[in-house]
C-alpha cells in the first residue's frame, strides 16, 4: 500500500473542499480554488507535493468523469440543432490563434515554421473547465452550452489534423506512440470510424448494455456498466488520436438516452466530485512553474492575453456570424478560452522533436495554465450578462 500517496490524497481533498467553499463564498467558480491549491502546494510555491504517476492517473480519470457527467447532462437534440454553428465557431476559433499567436511568435524571432506550430498549440480548446462552470451556473443545457460543447469537439478534431500535418512536415511520425508508423490518411480514417462507432453506441449498443446490466444480480450493476461504457469510449478515443475527454463526453450522451440516466447521474456525480475531479484541477496547478517568469514576463503576458483574446474574438465572431446575439457570442467565446490536455500534448511533442527549446516549452506551458485559470472568470463574467442566467450566477 502506498501510504504516502494516501496521505497526499487526504490533504488535497481537505484543501480542495475548503478552497472550493471559500471560492464560492467569494463568488468565484470553485474550480479556481482547486487549481490554486495545486499552485500553492506544488513546485511553484511551497513545493510540498510533486506531480506523480498516481496523481496523474487520478487526474486523467477526473477529466474523463467530468466530461462523462457533462454528456449525461447534455441535450442531444440541442447539440444536433447547433451543429452547424458549432463547426463555424470551431473553425474561426482555430484560425485566429494560428494567425495572432503565430504572428506574435514571429515578432519574437521564432521561425515561420516554429510560429505556425505555436499557433497550433493554442488552436485546441479544453472544454472540461467550461463544462464545470456551465454546470455550476445551470447553463450547460442551453443553446450557448450546446454550441460550446460541439465546437470544442470539432476544434479538437481540427487540432489533431493540424498537429498531424505539422508532425509530417517535421519528418517525425505519429501523434502518440500508437501512430509511430501511421500516416495522416489512416489517422483520419480511424477518427471517422470512431464517430461512426459512436453513432452505433448511442443508438443501439449503450441501450442494450444498460438494459443487460439491470439483469445482473449485484449492487450498482447499472452504474458499473455506465462506467465501462465511459472508460471504454475514452480509451478508444485516445487510441485514434483524440482526447479521451471526447470519448467520455459521447459516452455520457449515449447513457443519457437510456431510461437509466437519472440513476447513473445520481451515482456518478458523488464518485467523480468526491475524489477524481478535484484532483484534475489540482493537477493543472501542480504543473505550474515560475522558473522563467522573471526574464520573460512581457512575452508570457502578451501570449497569455493573445491566447484568451484569440478564442474570445475568434469563436465569438464565428457565433455572431451564425446568428447569435452579442451577449451569447461573448459567452461562447469565453467558454472556448480554456486550454488543457491537447495543448499540453502538442507542446510536449514540440519539446521531444527538438522544435521547442526547454525554456520555450516552460513558457508555453505557463501560458496554457494561465489561460486555463483565466477562462472560468471570463465565462462567469459573460454568463452574468446572459438573460435568464443572471439570477443563477448571482445566487452562487
């Protein structure tokens, strides 16, 4: 038994509970308090706790469970209705970071290829934190929430395609270990098959498996089967080069369209929020480092501002073009600011391939984390302006 890890887990759960409580009392999204716990106890400040394999596993399960719960609470009909605006929002939200952040990188003497790669790093959205904030303020099951979710899935796919192209141009192979000898065409085919399989899961496989689970003579068999579907789809999504969060989200949608939605939701939320989901947010804070902050403060501040504005303006403009009003467009833009696992994966590949130096890598990791911390504040500020949601936001 890893007694030391159990002690760390106990400490982090105490601190995240207190941090979430005081954050809510101050009118701040609870995820901010949990991220700041990681910053405080991690290498950036007190250095009490170091990132570890076990913490990483808990964090990975946390983001999968968070997105599964988000899928459970989503309205598939609403997602279908807002598919077209979601794709347009995603495309404009990918183009803007590539242009703005790539251009800024060139001004700081990065080569054209390096600058384009830096733009690709910030092209993908990590919707996990936005999902948590939308849930907290009862705005997930709205036209804006559906567009944010759909656009995040779409720009994850676009980001994978751009990353694949960049890797091919670098002369290296694959997005991850499973694609060492796989070309871009095969990667795209795998992803098409994944989404085809997702339709089958939503339509037939998940309802059959959930119905079958009810016949098992054991406690919580329905919840266990939903967990199997969640983890299985997350694993398959990761195999084809997508974020596991994407697979978990669609697993949640699949289970939501069975008669067992309420039972699963009632069981999964306590499991997720009792341990795994808080550690996902703590993990973001533990990744923070201030090593290069002093000598590169201007560069980091500029890139963080552009990381936020490129999504706010790019996705907001895409939403405006598809018929959303100004307030809703700002909500959608703010909901797309957060970066996360795809950005971290892309910057890590840049380091491993020799495209980014260690100093540049650390700076961009810090920019990703800072943008992720800013995102919930921006989303809450725009939600306050959304008609019908002011009371829910103000009362929290």
